[in-house]
C-alpha cells in the first residue's frame, strides 16, 4: 500500500492501531478497535469504508483526526507526518522485532493538531446530538471561524456564514434559529456547513445519512457530491448502506473486527468481490428487480462475531468462514494486490 510519490496522496495511513484499555476484574485487557489498518486517499477522492456495527469504522475516522490518541502506526497528511509511533515494518508488512520479540522503534512523532484542524474536518453521525442546543445556527457555523480567526469584521463573519448556509441549501432567515427547530436533514446540513467553514481539504463523513429518512438521504448524498465537484474536497465516507457507498465512492474498503479485508475500485468491488466477507455483505444488499432477486443467492454467515477483547488468532474472520484452514488460524493474511489496485487479505481466495 505504500507509495514513494508523496504528492499522489492527500492522506496516507500505515499500520494504524487503536486499542482501548478495558478493566476485567483485576486485569486490564486491550480492546483492539482498530488493528493494523493501512490505506491512502488521493486529493478530491472519496474512499468508502463499510462493515458491520462494531468493526471499528468510526474509530478509524476519529483516530485520523486525532480525536483519539493512536496506539501505534503512522498518519501522513498533505506531505506532513501527524503521528508516527516509530515501529519499523519489512516489505511484507511484518513488524521488525529484536531477539526478545520487542518492536524496534525509530523516532516518535506527535504534532500539535490545531493548525491541521482547518484542513481536516468531520461530519458526525447523529445530527440530533452533534449540534449545541444553546447556540443559534449562525453561532454553530461561525464557531470554527472564531476559533481560527478567519474574519476581520463582524460583517465579514456574517457574510461568510450566510454564504455557507446557501451552499448547503439553507435560507438566510434560518440563521437565528436553534437546532431543535429543524428536521434531521436540515440539521445535517448545518453540520456540513460547520465542517466547510474552514475550507478543509479532507472531511471524515461518519455515517452522515444513517439517521435520516431515505428521501432526505438522497438529497444529502447528492449535496456531498456537488460540494466535492465544486470545492475538490476528499472524503472518508463511513456507512452501512453499500448502495449509498457504491454511489458516492471512488474506492471502497471493507472492514471486519478492526482489520481491512478488501480495498478496490467501487465498481470492481461491486462486480468482482473476492474476500468471503465482502461476498456475504454484497449478497445482503436488496435488489430492486424481483427476477434478479429471486435468482440471487444470499450468503448467510454462521456463528457470532468474536469479541474484540478476545480476538481469534490469525484472520479474525476465520471463525465464520467456510474456506478457513490451519494457515488462517496461524497467521493474518497480508493485504495483497490482486491486480488493478484490488487489495485482498485472504489466504484461500
């Protein structure tokens, strides 16, 4: 996944890990929410991130923006290293360790994120809880402008706020209202206007349409696409709905239990899925044509999702996979390119 041409990618993530300590009686266990995730996003590109609830999608987004302190890995944005825990990896992606099994570490890098908040923003999942109920729409959208001193006069501030409201389809008379006076779709538009206020290059969209009605979802997704065309912003688009993700994404990454199982071009992943988990996910997508739906076969996964506190050895999907072998239990397969940038982590497919 690494590329020597730093200018090709806006965001590069290598071997990202996010573990949370969890008390279990007298013991402290590590909940592996994100475990060795690597991907890259080009300027103006949308990478869709899909997977079932609890697989670590939202944690990836929050860790990228350093809302969580990463446990390990490397995050590079716009040519600058935001975080590097110093671990070294060989060409096959294995961590380099000394004779005692301890990681050989280089210099740790951990920068102040404030200057990068203007370039990296987030649209949160729940428009009902992500907006301050005591603030007017004008103050919600204007808060990033205040924090980063992006205006000289009050008139300039108000002009910028009204411009942002117009971009996301809100009227000027909405400026003095409070969040509770709006519908879910309108609230999400307020959240998007707030994210756009600082002219970011990259936005993490954390399931931005999952709390909205289907008719409103289409409007918001179309608005994301229009904004990307107009402003050239790149997205990490996190969602459950594979139809929505396929519609908006250039490429799609599939996550399962903290690990990326497959990354490919959106059309390629939809038409030629390789990983058994991706095949199962896509078989569950509703098909509008009754004839095609009758002839398609749903792949039902057996067993339950393992606990991230007690992960299976090797590949985390092996406990539910009909292709699993002893090699799957022994070692996690690396994410290998199967051609045309279609990366898959599977020993047997």
